[in-house]
């Protein structure tokens, strides 16, 4: 099979604008004429925020940052918060100053947050009151003054609102810089985190140009501003209402929710935290028409009894991403939201974000398929021997796209291994059919996907090895109906711990519980050992010392199969 090409991009994309300048200040032929629909709707209060207010708050925040903190070009502002209506203005205001944004998972532990702060060299932290204690602890450890931790919402710290009002009360204290021709392709906008196979998450450097390109790629692919079908059948229309439930710190929620949705003229309902029955209430209350979800949320839509209590007939579109969605779930979903177009997309942090999406010509995407390549994307499927795979043959997906990230921040070795001569090695095994439908078979990398989040086994192994009773360990994924995958730890006990177990069988359960608690105390919830702990005499390794993870993966599945059989 030769290289597979998405259709050519059919419009120019500016490379001399920042994201704020492109989305708030400029025109593009793919951009629809906007109605008077709000840009953002606050889920809890129903507050509606229009373009002029967004633009004013963006200026106010930028001006306030300069006046109070002297934020300069290239400084990193870290946002440690669940979704909030001021999250977009905080991003856009920072970009007005030439600063860089790094979003952090608001459920991180202090240790995990500190790692991110130090790696990106953040000088200001924006937290939510619910995550403030952790933010202050990590800031203290990083020697960031406490007054440089500000919050969305009221707290004892300086607030985003106070910074905005300071900026709005004063004359402009900065002159926004216009980029040189081509500079948008190299000027860093985001440092988003993606897990690596060798330990803690790595920062992906994303230029301003990349999300601009990706939004235009999606716009062209979905025929935005084209009268290609009757109005009621068009996928994205001005005044459609989108559920902003995907976390904004994640590339999926960042690019699609914060950039694509307003560019397409739609309104985003900003949902702070996903709780399923509250989510159903939000759909009904705001008449939400478009859902962008991950498979665990779709499992709930298909199986939770509360669904029957709500009117979901208004939903016209659903796309699933971040992990593969089974054909069986799609079939169940069609019964729950029969009026909706349903399908999948695929992308990575390193491609900022989407590479594939199901076609607008399909009401229901091909079962099991991640869709077809977006415009401007080129793909190869490479077999283990380096040769190109044919149609219907599995191999590693490698891609070129104008939305490609610049590489890993301050990690030259990882960048060289993954970004090779303009191609991204995705680490995902795929099959591409003759009709160019892309099927994700498996991940060649050892990364797990838990509820759509990436989890590096090596990071958990390092944590487990800190436990006093553990001599060696290997973490593998096991399938889970809700989370997709969950981590299970195989553990070799130290001699004295093994002796305790030998003398008293009850000690085994105590040690397993202690190891699981140790991980829970040190890692964010989706990294917990939900698959449990199994004791083993020795961790299998090859002659060079590399863990034979596949052997233990197979063993874990056999163990679980045996447990299920015993219950029947």
C-alpha cells in the first residue's frame, strides 16, 4: 500500500497570527457568519457570555497580568483547574502577551503537579478553589511566591476576576506583537502533557499554527460554510449547542471545545465536572445538540438506568475519541439517541489533535473505524521490518500533518525517537482498508488508556517499588467495561514480606491493600490499581533486562477469565 493522503487543504492558513489573533480578531472563509448565540454558557448558572464580553475579558486579563505580575513573552502560565468559563480568556489573554499555557489535571497530587511546574518552568499558577491547597503546596516546593497562585472563583488568593477588573480599569500596559511570516509555526503556544513509556509524562510543545490548522482541517472535512445537505442534516451549524464536558487541559477538549466550537459559530456549555446524572440534566436544561465524549461516558449512556428519565431526542451528533469504541457499544448507542449522527475520531497530543473523523456522508460511522484522514494528513502503515503494509495489513501508523507538534519540551532524545524526518511515529497499530477507513488495532507503545487518559506503566512501577514490601513489579492493563483498561500490578515480594505471607495467609490481603493504598496516596485517581495486585515469584525479562510485559498481560487475562468462570 502506498502512502494514503487526505484531500488537499483548500484554503490558506495564516502563519503570522497567534491563536488569539486568529480566533478573536480575524476572518477566514471557512468561518460562518455568527448569529447572536453566546460563545459560552455556564452550566450551573445559565450565564451566557457573548463575543464582545469574551474579547473584553481577554484584554482585561492580559492587561492585568502585565500590571500586577509583569508577565512577559515566553513566560509559562500553568492552569490547574477543572473547566471554567474564564479558562478560555485566561488562555487567550496569556497568548496576547506572547506567553505559553500549560494545562494540568486538577486532580493531580502535589508531587505530580510539582513535576509539571518544574518541567515547564511555570511562573504563575491559575487554580480552582477546589485544587488550591495542592497548588499552594506545589508552588511552595517550586519556590513560586504564594501571591502568584491565583484562582477562578473566590478564595483568599488573588482571583482571575480581580486581575481582569484591574486590566479593564487601566489603559493598555502592553503592545501586542505581530508575528513575522512563518513564526506562527515555531512560536510555542501550549505545553500539553502526554505520557511516555519510560516514566513520567512529557510536555508536548505545540505552536500557535497547529491548532489553527487542525480547526481548518476539521472545518473543511465537515463542510463548514457549505450548503452540502438540507439544513437539518448538516453536522455543524451556527447556534448548535455543544457539551463542554471534556477537560480543557486535555488536547481533545482544548482544541475542539475551546477553538473549533466557537469558530463554527456554535455555543459551548462549560461543564465543570462530569457527574452522569448531572450531565443528563444539563443536556435537557440547555437543549444540548452535540456531544464530544470518551468511551466510559458512552458506556454510561448505554447502561445507566437514569437515562430513561431524560429526554435526549435533541441530540443530533456524537463523536467518541481518546480510545477505541466497540461496534457493540455503537449499536447500543443508536437505540439511546436514535436521532444522532454517531461515530469516532482519532488523534494525539502530538498532532494537536485530530487525524481522522467519520465522514459527514455517514449518519453512523463504520463500526469499529476511527474514520478517514482529515485534509492535509498523509499516512503510512509500517510493518515491523520497515516495509510498507498493504491494505488490510496491520502495522504502525506514521503520519505527516501540518498540525504536528514541535516535539517534546527539553527532551531531545524522546523527540528524535518519535518525530522522525517530518513523520510522527504514533506507536499505534492500525489497519487501513481500500476505502481508506482507519481501524485502530492496538497500541504498540506500552501506554494504557484509562477512561481516555494515558497511564505509563513505568511511572506506576516506580511508585510501587517505593513500597517497603516490594522487590520487583510489572504493571499491565486488563480490560474493563467502564474504563476501557485498568492497571494491574504483578509484584515480587521481598523475603521478609514473603515470610509473613507464608506464616499467615491473611497477610497477603493486607499487603495487597497496602500497595494499592500506597499508589492511591501518590497518584491521581485514574492511575490507581483498579485491576488489583497479584503476587508472582519472578518478573519475566529478556536477556537485556527488558520486562516481558506481554507475557504478564496474557497471564492477567487468564487470571481474570478464571475468576469469571469460578463465579458462574
